[in-house]
């Protein structure tokens, strides 16, 4: 007869586990990945596979050889970082930047702080910020959708709407777009944003992410861009800013990263609002077009403070 | 003359003046607000172990050094003592301050449980963090003995000096006397108060009852074959009456005990342990 | 009818009410009853019998010893064999009276339970005295002596009595069956409690997954509509937690560190209401209770009326459990019940259920690092931050844990249940609480 087991209550265990959460986020990103695949073909797939493999290998090796602990890559968080990184970079990025970016994202962004749950900054964004600083050419040359053939020899790059905004060149307006009919080449940013939104709805329905962060982030962004647009229409309307430049990816998938976002709804709203405002400020008056990445990284730094000073209302405490 | 020279000179001048001003200010302030400290405090601190164990009753070595010097100026060191430092450290303190120090017997930690994996086997499987405090809170523990060692090693974690290790054969923590400084961390860590600080004894000779079970012999034996059954044989052979049997448990008074080892072989459950070999004269024939 | 619930936190574990259609069966008498003298919160009872004494069912075995204590009565008739320490569910030992069962002779004055007694003009003092004499404790599992709850502290006047029929723990069905089978007795018990407390209003709160119980109690209390209301609660754990129940039913919040009486209400359990009816009108001491025997792989889950002191192994065998397959035995519900170290401890006044898990039901814990997903913060019905309290408990930073409200924790286990990393959150919180209480006790005398 085997021994009786004793343990503290509760003796029931909920169905949610860390790997399931990570898998859910990766699945929710499938529409986004599919759109990118259609736009950029095998080049994107290559970047995606390289990033995922590099992130997983880096995490596994660090845990195995440096930290001497049992590797936990099966929880899927390294793979998720790889996917997010792939969605953050142009599909033309070479292997060397990819490996270097993964090394920084996982090694410096995550494992240096003790691994999953302990990192103060979103690892994917740490990787992206590193890549932007180290490979400015590769990171700003966005290929035109459908321009990459199977071989990907002659890369046709185009200035993204945000770059145009920064440079002060003409951005295609809504009327022009609508007039052009449904051309995926012109509507590419909108299609991608819609794909991200579909996955995000799934995550919200599954209660993987809290609506408070993305919603307040988008609100914060609009809060600055709306008056700016009314005063100077060349700064573009809020919808333009929500659709372009990975705002959807940032608001729904990266700002909501568990360990780098606050724990209670009140703090989540503050975090989102400030993040959105920062993003708009960086975009409209900053030197880089990547408002989303830097705004989230800056707000990540504020999260420990928020967790310390913003506590949930205790049951039975006097208002 | 290169055109940038004036610029260089101006910046050099500005930084130089600023630096000079700051240095003067620092010098003045340092003199004005300097605190007179007794140089002896530093000297005493030098000889203290510097491990901040808190066993002297002070939060750390530096505050103990201050206390020592302060009470030295009042003429006596009273009963101030550094337990981990022991006699050698206190002798140095004595020569530094020119005052007599109290003498204390050096102590060592001792586990009063002999319930090994063999004599008190695991009877339930505990699932949860391997921490004695948690297991103690939950139940009587793996062996079901409500007095015995939980064998999860809170004491080992609490020991900063590597003086405790879990013996894989017995499952029990073992004290390494050479490393133990009697800081008392294990005494505080054990949820069942199984650790005691006892005098090291002459030539490290010590005898103790490795059991704290107050249950009657029949009940105690059911769970642990090395439990004290309060038979009283040890008390009967003790030449100095150091052993008392009370509340179903024998206890050896370490101050009276002369470590002759006579009680060790007579114990029918081997609950009495010694730090020196004692021949078991009357081994029962199998 | 709209359903009530508490506003924040809570979880929805699967219900597993396997035994809800099994009528309450009288469990046969054991050969030897082992009746512990401590079956309640507070001091153990003072033993009044000695070896060789003849006892009847309902004979007083132990007198309450101090203010917070309770009487213990014999649950069987026969001869006292010995008084000895026995291991309880957690393997710590308490003193118990062993009675060899001979026949089933009841003390005179205990009326048979098959007829419904009228309340008559029994006074508040009489009711409280009878509850005290009968050794009644809170039957929900807390086992706090019931008469103390009925004696109001000076200057406090409740306006509402809430009867907890939520039975929000998965698996358990003892209260559910009792409501279905003894609705009139329960209502009488509620009226008796109202009279003892001097309140004009009682609310029986039942989770909506027990619609049949809501229906039957609503129908039977038709002519009592002015004083007793039956309300339906949303099925959510821990709906039956005292503070959550008051919030759900009356929208009053018991301040931290205060009691329900401070917001003008008293909460008692369905089982307690029934026991008070039996004590006050049938003169029957508390010596038996309804026990749910259940588990995912138990062949015949059921509800039994069991005499206190019956070894649990007999109950398990009656439900078809193969004892050598049992991997884990929980006394109480799965969320707050205690895992047993043996299969032989006796049923006590607080044993609301016996939950059996086989090997296949127990996956080993796979603890992984906290991913700070905040699910525990969202699940905590008390508005605490369990992930933080776990850390503070592990590091033994007790003052900070106290500042963060660790003592408000009622150990419902929602945090540990929901945690995707399977962290032992409640393990550490509970130990830290025990340590804080110990330090407080040590500080008091000085």
C-alpha cells in the first residue's frame, strides 16, 4: 500500500497552467502571423522560425549551463518571446541580428533577472530596442508587402506611414484610401491591426488578459493625438495612430505581459493611460518612430512602484 | 594658438574653481560635524568575529563593540560575552580594554531526536514546500511522531556556518561540532524545539537523551523504535544522579553529567547517544 | 428570483455534487466508539467518566472547561473501556473516551425525532441553556461553540439572522440533503435562534445550484414570510464565507478584525439550526451528524447520519471505498478540508464530509515560478495580494505581511486553486498566520 498523501488545502486545482496561458497567447497571434506570412511570404516564416528557435535555445542553454537548474522552456514563454520579436521586426532581418536580438532579449531581458516572472522589462521589447539601436538600417527598412519573391532577391523597401510622419512627407489620407478601393497593399496596416484584434478578443474572452490595459493604452494614445490632430491635421488622427506602427500588437500583447504590468485594475488603467500618452508624445515629437516599444518599456519601469503603492481595496477597510 | 584654446581654458577654469569651492566646503563641514569616536571601538571591532549573529544580545558586532567600550568606561564589562568568539576573542577584548571578562563554557547545538528513517519510518507522504514550519503546522509529520524531527531541514537552512547537514541515512540533521558557533539559529528555526545549546564538555565528551516524546512507552514505541520509554535504567546507573525521569521522559542535566557513558549501553532503545564510543557490554543475543 | 453574490474575488470550481440525490441513511453503530473530548474550538472538555462506567446514548462524558468550550456526550450506550489519547485527522493526539457498544439505550428525556415539535413559549434564556447543555457547535466545520454566538455581548443588538445554506464547497451535500429532508425542523431551529437572539428577521441563503432546497424551504416558510426569507445565491466559491455571505445578502461589510455582530447580524449554518431544534425541543444532545462520503472514484457516494466516534474507515467501506487504494483522505470539503494522516480517526462534530482521492486523482504538484499574472489578486475575496503574502511568508517578513493584511485571510484557498504556476500560496500564508498568532500570544502576558 502506498502512503497516504497529506498537504495543505485546497485539494482541488484549477485548470489554468502557465504553459496553457503561453500557448493561448501564441494561438491568439496566429491571425497576425498568417497576415504577415501572406504579406512577406517565406521570408517572414524564416525570421519567425529563427527567432523562436534562437530564444528557446538561449533560454535552455542559460538554464542548463549557467544557472544549473532544470530547464523550463516547455512552459512556452521563450517561444512566445520569439514570436513577438518576429512580429516586431522587418521580415528582411538577417540571421545575425536575429540571434543577437534573441540573446539580448532572453539573456539580458529575462534570465539576468532570474527568469520567468522576475524580469522588470518585457524581454521582446528589450530585444527590439537593442536591435533598433544596433542595426538601425535593418530595423527601419520595412519591405513592401508582396514585394518579396520566393528568393527574396530584390527587396523593395518602403517608408512606413510613421516614418513618413516623422519625416514630414505626405501620408495617404483616408479619403484617398477609400477611393482606391480594397487594395491590400494600401490597406496592409489596417488588415494587420484587424488580425491582431481578432486574437486579442479571444484572449479577453478566455480571460488571459485584462481589458483594462489595452483599452486605457489606446485611450491614452487618443488623448494626445486627438487634440494634436485637431490643431494640426498633419499629425494625423487617433485612428491612424491606433492602426499604424504596431500599436495593436503593443497594447494587446506586450503591454499586457504579466510580469511587467501592474496587478490590480486601478494600477492597470494608470499604466495604460500613461503608456498611451508617452507613445503619442514619442511619435509626434520624438526622434524615433517606435513610440509603442519605448512607451511600454518606460512604463515597465514604473510597475514595481505601482505594485508597492497601489493596493487593492481590502474587504472591510474603511473608505 | 589654436582657436579652441580659450574655450579649453575657460572650461578648465570653471571646473577648477567649482572643484576648489566644493573641496573647501567639504573640509569645513567635515570638521564641524565630525563625531568623536573612541578609537577603542574600532580596535575591539577588529577582534570580534564580525558575523553579526546577534547572540550577544546586540544587533551586530559593531554595536556590541560600542557596548563593550561604553561599559569599559564605567569600570566593568559585567557579563558581556561573545558566544561565537568564545574564550580567545574575549581574551583579546580583555587585553584591549584592560578589564576582566566573564568566563563562559563554550556551547554546541544538540538535536534531541533519534527518530531515523529506519526507527521512525515515513508513514505519510507530505506534499508541499519542504519546510518544517509548514509540515508542523499541517500534521504530526512524516513519522507521525508529534514530538520528533520532521526531517525537512529548516535548521540546515537557518545555519549560516554549514554546521548542520542532513544525514542521508538517518534523515536527521547532524551537527558538525567544529563548525557550530552556538549562535542559536537552529534553536529558533526548529518548530518543535528539538535543538538545545549545551556545554561542549571536557574534551567534547557529551551524553544526551535523543528524544522529547512525553507519551507512554507503548504509544511512543508504536511510532518510533528509538523513543525514550522512561524505563529508568539510565537513572539507576548514573553515578552522579544527573538523570531525571519525568513525564515519561528521561533528561540528562548537562551540568551534573560527568560523561562517564554508563547510561548509554543500558538504554534498551538506544535513545541515549554519546559523542564518544561506549562499548555496549550487555548486547542482547539475537 | 434574482441571485445575490459578493462583489469581488471568488472562483468557480467544478461542483462535483455526486451525492446530492442520495438520501440520508442512518449509519450502523460501531463496535467501539472513540469519542474525543475536544471536538470544538477552545479548551477540551473535562472528562467525567472513568473506566468501567456504564453510559447511555446522550450521557454527559465531558463538561465544558472554561468559557470557550463545549460539552461532550456519549453517542452510544455501553461500557467505558479506557480514556486514552488518539490521533485525530492531522495525527496530533487528543484525549478520547473509548466506549464498547452494548445495545442502543438512550437517556430518558430525549424525544424521538420523527414528530415535529411545536416551539411553545420557551424563553431566550432556556434556549441558550439548552444549546449549551447539548454541546452544540457550529456545524459548518468551524466548530465554534454555538451558545457563545447566541449570547449577545453587552450593547450589541443584531437585526438579522443569516442562515448559511450555501454549501459552496464542491462535493459536499450534507446540508443540501438536510434541507430537503428536514425543512420544517430547520425552520423551527431558525425560529428558536431568532427568539434566542431577539431578532425579527432571518434570511436563509442557498446557492442556486440547490434549487430544490430553495423551493422546498420557500414553500414551507410560506406562513412565516414576515420573519423568514429564503434567498438564492449565485454559485460561487466562497459564497458561504461569513463575511462574503453578509456582503451578498445585506450588502454590509464586516470591518477588518471585527465580527458580524458589529454590523448587526449573526450567521449560523443550516446544520446548526437543525441541531438547535433537536436540542431545544427534543432535549437531544449533539452526538450525531450528517456526513457526506464522496470522491471522484467512490463507488457509492452518500450521506449518512453518523454517531460521533465512529471510525472513518467504516464509513469509507460503506461507500464502497477500497481502503488500500486511498491516496488522500480529506476531512471536510476539498477547498478547506484537512488531509488525514490515517484512515482511522473518529468522526467528530465538525466532520461535514469525507472526501476520498485515489492515485489517479492526485497529480503531484508542479510548482513553477510566479508569473505575476494577478489571478490570485483577482480571486481573493478579501482584497489581499496573495502572491505577495506568499513571498513575505516564505521570507518570514511577518510585520510587512501584517501590514498587507495577512490576518484578514480566511484561508479559503481561492488563490492556490487559481494559481497557474501551482504555487503553495496558502501553505505559506497559513504558516505565517500561525507564527504571527504565536508571537502575539507570547507578547500578551508581558
